[in-house]
């Protein structure tokens, strides 16, 4: 019984490993030329964009203040450090034992 279970586990593990390699996509071939097409399309939408020499602004004042306040608050945890999560996956104590 234990030998059958061991063989079954090995077969399932081999299937899982080899199925992960079976369907890899080449994203560079799928998106080939996409950035060029997007740049060309954006030039159609706003052909005068190159004449605007003003710097691009990021967040407005209120949003930047909220982001910085949240960032600074994240350090006030009282020295607890990162939290851990306990994941209980059950028990395998009954495997290979005969039923009574």
C-alpha cells in the first residue's frame, strides 16, 4: 500500500512539473511592434504634444501628502517587525496505516 502511494505521489509530482513547462508563451513575439503602434496612435491623437515644453507633474499636493503620511505611519509599528501567517495544511499521520 505504501509503495503504491509513493509511486502515485511521484507520478503526480512529475505531471505537475512537466505541465508547468508545457504552456509557456513568448511575450516578446506576442507584443512585437506594440510600443511603436501605440506611439504612432498617440501622435495621431495629439500632434501638438511635442510643442509643450512644460515639465510633467506627478501627484497633486493633497494626494502626495496622503501618500507620504501613510508611508511615515508604516514605520510607527512599535518595533513589531513583519507579521507572520501560520498556514495549517492538516496532518498526514494516517497515511500508510491499515484500517481497523
